[in-house]
């Protein structure tokens, strides 16, 4: 919001403009539009778009992204019907509030492991093998953009959007007791240090397209689906 009385002053200018010649009237309207645009841009600068970069410990600073924190991917147990099913990016070092040590609620949250076998489309620049490694994540913010979205099935962002990262769609296995969300995991994933033990809390599998209700031949039976995270 501008200073008190600013809106009223602008209204007065518009009212007075009815008495001005056409050229001066157009110049005054342009001045008002410029003022509104500058005010809008200032508000956008103080906002920003946020997203989670699944599979990486840091955000893409080449696009201007800031890493708010890095952490580990977590969710409920793959073989439990209740509890939470959406994925969380838990900070690597937690902060505790009021607590009672022990196991009272049995409503636990577990780390997520990569579960990859023959169909592994990921690059192994950062770690190999990826099987049974604990997945990581990073919370990211872009100060000068206001929107973010994940596009499943695409590798490139729409025109006028910025590509934050490319990857592959992953989720829990269809035979698991509970459902989960789909997430876009970076195409060059990392893992949490010393997380190679096969704990099987929750597991990420690549997602393949299935013909029938999906429009084939645009989609291909059994092909791993890519994804891209975009900002604007």
C-alpha cells in the first residue's frame, strides 16, 4: 500500500485530467500506470516462489534459487494403512519442542529409500549404486518469481518459464498398504551419508505409463515418465 492519501491524490489527478488537452491527459494516465506497475514489482520482490528439490541437498543457484535448508525425504511406513502419506522434507538437524521420550502414539515417520532395479533412468554422477540409499531433499526459494509448478511427463518448461531442475517421477509401489504422492526426483540424485542400510521405511519407485486410459501412442506402455520443476 502507498502512503495515506496517495490513492485520493491520484483520483483527484484523474478528475482534473478531464480539463486537460488530450496529449497531457494521456501522459498523466501513463504516469499513473507506471506508478502502479512499480508498486506491483516491489511487492513481487518481497514475495517469491518456493519448492522442494527432491533428491538433491542444494538448490540450483544458477537460476537464482536460495537453499533454505537441506534435509531427508520422509513419510509413513510403506506397509501401514494409516498415518501420513504425503512426503516431507525433514531438516537434517531437527528442533524439538515439548516431548515425551518413548513410543506412545506409534504414529512414526520414516526415511525414504531409492528402490531401483533394471529400470534406472537416473545419472550416477553423485552416487552409485543408488539402490537402498536414503533420499535427500532441499527447500528452495526464488525471490524474484512468484509461481512454481511441477510438470509430469515433460523435460522442458513452457515458454517464459525457468527450468529449476529436471528429473523422473517417483512414488511408492502400487502393492504397498497406503498410497503416496508423486514427486519429481532430480535426474542426478544424491543420498544421505551412511544411509545405505536397507531399512525399508518407505521406498521410491520410478513411475511408468500404462496404455488404456492414457492416450497412446503419445504415451508408451512401460516407459519411465520424466518431470520438470518450473518457476515464473
